[in-house]
C-alpha cells in the first residue's frame, strides 16, 4: 500500500512540472487500510488555518514543532502528541483518535476530525476540521526532513489555495526544537492537563467558542 502511495505521489509531482494539477488531484485523500503509514515522529513544516487570529498569532510566535503518532489500544486508533515552540515556550497537547473510512475523529475535549491527503513520500499532509461556532479548516504539512524542496513547497501552497485558506505560515525547524515531554517535562506546559483542570470549572468548548466569536467580530470590523 505504501509503495503504491509513493508511486502515486511521485507521479503527481512529476506531472505537475509539465501541467497544472487540478484541485481534485491536489486534495486527493490518502486511502489507508491501517494506521502504519502515519506512525512515527514528524517535523512541523507549515500550516494554514481559517481560525480567526490563528495565522497572525502563528506568524508572530510560532518557531517550530513536531508530532509523534503511536499505535492506540485498537487497530483503528492512534495516540497523538503535538509539541510546539511558541515564543520560546514549549507546549504539548495529547489526544486519541479513531479511524473510520479514512477519517480520524478526536475523542478529546475539542471536537475535530482529520483527513490525510496525498503528499510527498516522506511527509504527511493533514486537513483538520474543528467544529465550534462554525467549522474551521486547517491544512498542515509535516515531514521526516527539516525542510521541503522548492517544488514541494509550491505544491503545498497550491493545496492551500484550493481550500481557499489564508497563506501558510512556515516554521523554522533549523532552530532547537522542544524536548520529548515523556523524557523531560520540566520546561513543557501540558495543554491537555490545563484543559482537563479547566473543564472542571468552566465549559471549555463554550469559552473557546466565545473567544472565537469575539475574534470574528473584531476581524469583520477591521475589514
């Protein structure tokens, strides 16, 4: 399955050099019979999001990050650990997801789903849909390498355009990344635990919805 996926992606990239690819080709879902292809550690390369204020904050504060995906207790589940360096501070977030019909659904406090799309051979391209006040789409690309080639970056930018998302924000993977919190958590803020603690006192989802609504209103007034 992985070999077929690699051949498919390489053919898409080679065709792209000769003629423009359609959005249908660029956003083709990655069909998976198992979760094996996405397991492992991935370096955060770039992201585009339509969450109000998300791009502006990332462009100003986001330095680098990585993603660790490991098997869950069942064949169709995975555990996901995200680590990001925001303004020089390490923040981690853990979640569990269940795969059904090539779509992963989070079982955590925030309702979101993920779909993996075809991309470069040693990369993963993730379209996330967060359901709060509205449904917000985010497109993120990760790689085993610290940077993409110019051609791969252009393909990713076209995929962002196909989803009508804002311009992507690229990280700086050449800088020091945050340590694995399972080995050293002395300098890491575990956002999952913060949400868990807050959930006992407030409706975290409702609070986040209210914050996003205010950001939307502020953005509309600015326009």
